[in-house]
C-alpha cells in the first residue's frame, strides 16, 4: 500500500492505475476483455467482425469503461455522507442561509461504494449483448474535518483516508489496490458533493398560496429525478460498432 499527500481530488483511475491520463487504463481493460473472450462471445456469428475488427470493438468497449474511472474518489462516497446526521443537519442550515459556512468534525468511519456501469454493444443498430464493469471502493477516514456550504460538502481538511479499490469486468478481477492519502491542508471537492439531493427544499414564501390556486402542473419528486440521472449515468451505449469492414 502506498501513501501520498492529497492536495487535489484523486480519481478512481489514479487509485487503480497510478495515472489520471484519459485512456491510461484502456490497454489493461482491452487485454482483459480479449483474454476472457467477452466481446468475442457477443460477436460470435456476426459476419466480418472477427480478427482486427473484433479487437477494435474490444478497445472501443474498454475506452467506454475507462471513462467511468475519471470520477473523483470522494464523489463515490456521496451516498454515505448524505446519511451522516451531522453533515445533513449542517447542509439544511447552510441551505437556509446561503451566505453561511459550517465546519464539521467527522468521527472515524468507513464508506463502501459499488457502481456497476455497463456498455451495450450494438451491431447495425441491433443489441447483441452488454459488458458490465463493477467498481467497489472502501474508503476509511480518520480525523477528517468537513466544510459545508449551500448544502454541499465543498472541502475536507486535516486527517487521512485509506482507499481500497477493486475493479472487475464481467466478474473477472482486473486490479485491486489500496492507497493511503494524507490531507495536510484543505482539499476542494470541485463542484462540491450535494448532501440533500433526495430531499426537497422547504417551500418558500407564497408557496401555500400557489398550492391553493389549483395549478394543474404536477412536479415529479426530486428523488425520482436524481435516481433517473444516476440510472442514465450508469449506462453508456456504443454507436453502431458493427460497421462493415472491407
């Protein structure tokens, strides 16, 4: 296990492959797909999609999976933090007073996150199967101080965290790595992590009057929209990979 000083958010790609260059994990993913025959089995019997053409499809699938590794490590912890009582209480107060900021000392804790994005493979517009990747992260935090503004976790200060990541493709383990990060100062979390994504804001002035007016428009609950967004984010389609090869 390696130790590093974290001054900027790290990604799952950095944890697992040691670099955050887009596409840096494609070779490893493509090699795994080829070794397992994952894509080949889906393309079995498809005319003119063997050999070099099949390898090209493998790399295209690998590139789509690689793009899922570019998310911030702490972004994967969002669901766990949104259930942390002290953080959600601070989020509600800072939502009510957008000019305020709260600093919350967190108890030592562990968050486990598993995501399972998939790539749907199409040949001449027709689906022939899917390739699923599973990324599991175990994040252990100690001595962390969180900064909350406008209902978002925007920075972490002090303390340390240890992250263990396991990446599988169609149940075949590709890589597993652990890394400890020290946080000597403040680490910003880009656009921040929303802590109340599934909780509607309280009605503002005039809301009761609007409700009594008998408006015919019905709003979907915010939680449904968030779930739909997550579902869309987990699925990526490859456009017409089965083009004819001379």
